[in-house]
C-alpha cells in the first residue's frame, strides 16, 4: 500500500492506494486535515468603481462580448436595473446599474469585446 498527501483547494487529504498484481484494487481518502475554504461566490456582479466627480462607473465583472446595451445616455436608472447584456463563457450575463441616477456616458456598443474591470457605463 502506498500513502500520499494531496492538497486540493487548500485542503490536505491522505490517500492510500493498494495495488494487487500491478492493478489498483483499493483507494481510500481520509477527510481533509485543514479547515474547508470558503464557498465560491454564486455569480459575478458588476463592480461599482468609487463614485467621483465623474459619477459611478459600472464595470465588467468578467471578460466577454457585449450583446445588448439596454439604456441610452440620459436615461434614468435605479440600482438593479438592466443596463448591459454581456456574453461570457457562452452565457448571457445581465449587468445591472450599481446606483440610482442618470446614464451620463456609455463606453461600449454591441459586439465590443471587454475585459474584466473595463468601464461599461457611467451613472451620474
């Protein structure tokens, strides 16, 4: 029987592998020896850059392609309103307004590729 220590997501496991005639016949894994790490976030949210004289910036939570711009400059929005639809990893992600206000500036258009952290719209 061979013993291994394997680390997965910061948790250490003890693994025992038993071979009979060159074939693995039994594998056992013991409970992690470290505390489990925090659960990952359910879904990415658009980040709001700090409000400044320029307004609140709604940024892309991940890289992707703009499928739809649901607002126009001058539109009034409330926190949580849909402003952009972003395709990332073959999924459509609705990017919401992060504050109440008026759309001051739209920095993207349909088919634009964006990176994580790129400013999509500015709310004043």
